[in-house]
C-alpha cells in the first residue's frame, strides 16, 4: 500500500522534542513511541484535542483512551489510587501496565467514554515520558493505527496507516515489547480483574496483591461493553484472511495452496518461500511479541490469499498476549 504522506516524521532531537511538546500543549496530536506500541497522543485534559484522536483513528466514541502520566503524583490527579493500585504501581511502573481506577473530576467524558473509571499508565519509554514532562500534560494515547487494524510498532507503520490524517510522528525506532500493556481493573481492590493480557503477568500481579486475579471473560457483548467497551472481539486485523492452528504440521501444510503464507511461532527446520516465523529460538516469546505486528503487516502487504499462523504454546505472559492478539486478528468480521 503506498500513500502520499502528509505527516512529518521527526528524529528525537532535543529541538524536535521541544517542538512536539509545544504542539501537544497547544492541543495538537503527536504520534510517539512507547515501550509497547506507538501511541497517538493528545492532552488528556483537553476534550477537543481528544476528540481529534477519535476522528483520526476512526475510533467509535464508546472505546475509552488510556491516560499516560510521568509520575505517581500525576496519576493521582487523574485517578483515585487505592492501596492495591499503589502496591502494583510501585513495582511495575514505569512499565507496560495500565490500571483502571475511579476517575477524578476534570478528566473529560470523551477520554473515558462517559465511564466513572479511567485507565492510567506510567510508561517506561524515555521519549514518551519526555513529551509528557515537557508538555506539562497527561497524554491520552490509544495505539496509533486506524481503528481495528494491526497496531503499529514503528514510525513507518504509523505513517502507513495515519500518514494522511495526522501531522506529526516522532520516530523512536521499533517498540521494544511489541504488544500493548496489560490492563488490570482495580476499581474494586478486593476483586482485581485482568482486562487485557500483556508483558506483566497475571501471576506476578496476584503475588503482589496477595489475591487471585480473575481473567475477564467476554461472556456477552453487553457485559463487555459495560466494563471495557474497547475490548471488541475483532481487532488487530489484517485484510488477508487469517486462520490459527496449534501446530503447522506437514499434513496441514500439504493442504494449503501456493498463495497461502505459513507463519510459524519459531523458525522451522524446513523453509520455503511461503515460510515465515516470529522467533528464532524456541519459547522466545519476547521475540515473538516484538515481531508479531510487523510480520502481520508485511504479510498483509504481500500477495497472499491467506495466512495460516501458529499459536504460542504454554502460559508465559507474552505467549498469552500474542495469542490474545492473534485470536482477535482472526475473529470473524
Ligand atoms: O500499551 C498500551 O496500552 C498502548 C500504548 C500506546 O500505551 N495503548 C493502547 O491503547 O493499547 P488502546 O486505545 O489501543 O487500548 C486501550 C484500551 C481500550 O480499548 C479499552 O479496552 C481499555 O483500554 N480501557 C480504557 N479505559 C478504560 C476504562 N475506563 N475501563 C475499562 N477499560 C478501559
Ligand atoms: Mg489499540
């Protein structure tokens, strides 16, 4: 897909950071890297700026945004942190963990989709934190991709998807983790609920909290809409049809056509021009997560009729996160 980009891509020089921070402080949009994926940021306390995020992404208004902060004190201004939240924040912030908590007045309804709660995260990416600090704004930022498409992990991904809809992209190289943050609902500290799997594991959270962390099951569309409107079944989806299997066995491969791409979890022994993989080594789920969205995008831009992809084995946090994204990418339209 070739687009004529109107967005400018900036190198992370002190001068450019100052310029981009000023654009944010004045109500503009800036796409910038975080350790998970690239985000499309705006001043979280500026309703008009946040509405522009929804417009640029084509995102429905019932899908709330995550507010990024640079310190616990700034998180306190956005959300009401209970003791459980302070405990996990102390251990996992800065990092790929988002907490859903009661919101403070002053957070615009557009950010939370009118919910009484808000999602907050203190990212570890230096450039993103620098933008928060220099702009003086908490930054609302969803992943910087058109709604429903594969998330972006490089500045080029952002430009491919939003290049004609936004003006400014900060290039900080490829996002280290590659899948979005773990989302933990701590509105009721006695009943922590995992809303989205990510690099921070459910077990680690349970250990710190001294309680079981329930996994949110998408029981009915209505109940999901009430808790996390954005956790739609179909998401992260390439245009090319995608089928998932436990293992790409020789028997299975034989049944696939010439224009079917085979996406292995790890590099297989037999390689053809239809063979692709997410990691070099077995059980290298950090590599798999890091490569996932880039591989899906490049396969989607290739001339394939179909993608057959393997699920990750085991229960490593990033294996579960990769499988969650793959399942939603493969969900029926
Ligand atoms: O890693 C990440 O979290 C990335 C980077 C940019 O920080 N951001 C990200 O944002 O993944 P996004 O918009 O793609 O996903 C945010 C999701 C929403 O779709 C929704 O499911 C959940 O966070 N969310 C936000 N506010 C919520 C709330 N008040 N209650 C429940 N879920 C909420
Ligand atoms: Mg997203």
